[in-house]
C-alpha cells in the first residue's frame, strides 16, 4: 500500500531559501521503524550514503542535495522551512523527503529519537549551510540546478515523489 504524502511549501524566510518549485513531502507511517528495513528500502530505491543519527538543532539546508529522513526510533518535532515554517512531529515509521534548499532543524525529541538519512545518486556529499549563508538569488540558482531523483526513496520509480516533483 502506498501512503499519499502530505505536501509542505514554505516561502524563503529567515535566511532559509527553501525550494520555490518542489514541496517537502511527509509520508506518515510509511515504513516499519526497523533501521535495517529502512536502510534496505532506501538503498533498493537508489538512495545512498545512509547514516543514522539525529537532526541538527539549528536551522540548516542543503544547496545541492535532496534528503530523505526516516524516523526509526522515538519522535521529534522538526521546524521545517525556516523560522516562519511549521513545526512538524515525526514519529517512528514516518519519512520526510526534503528538496534541496528546504530548511530544517530539530526543536525537541524523545524516546531515543533516531533517523536514517539518505540522498539520491550524485548528491551523496551534502553541503550543510546555516541560515543567511548565501545570498538568496545565488541560493535559488544553485537549488534550481539540482537534478531530480529518478526514484522515490520509499516507493521507487513509480512512487508519489517522482510524480509530484515532475
């Protein structure tokens, strides 16, 4: 069964450019929370450089990488889209897919919060920029040049992300 993701668009604010063309996607209860299963699913769908950890507690964004974050333990409140964006709770089994430029930070977490992160091919070395790290025009130009992933990290080539982002 495919989970239809929530879409989240936030204009540039607080030194975070976000992505003017692509929404962030929130897949609720899309995966089993088992880390090994999440890693296998992401890798099987072509998303790599899998890591397990947390989300930084400061606003940051990636100018040249899309990012998938799967909550594999606990919960976290993430501030998405910069200071004027919403705070969204991720719980075990939820996946956030963030387009290049989309700001995020961890506000609070509990119950041993952990995520598995992944990136599409060719974007595996994400540059991490804080708010106001780049002129908005330069940031948007860089974000606009990031290649679209060929597959959804959760559902593969025919997944919702590929349809929504094209």
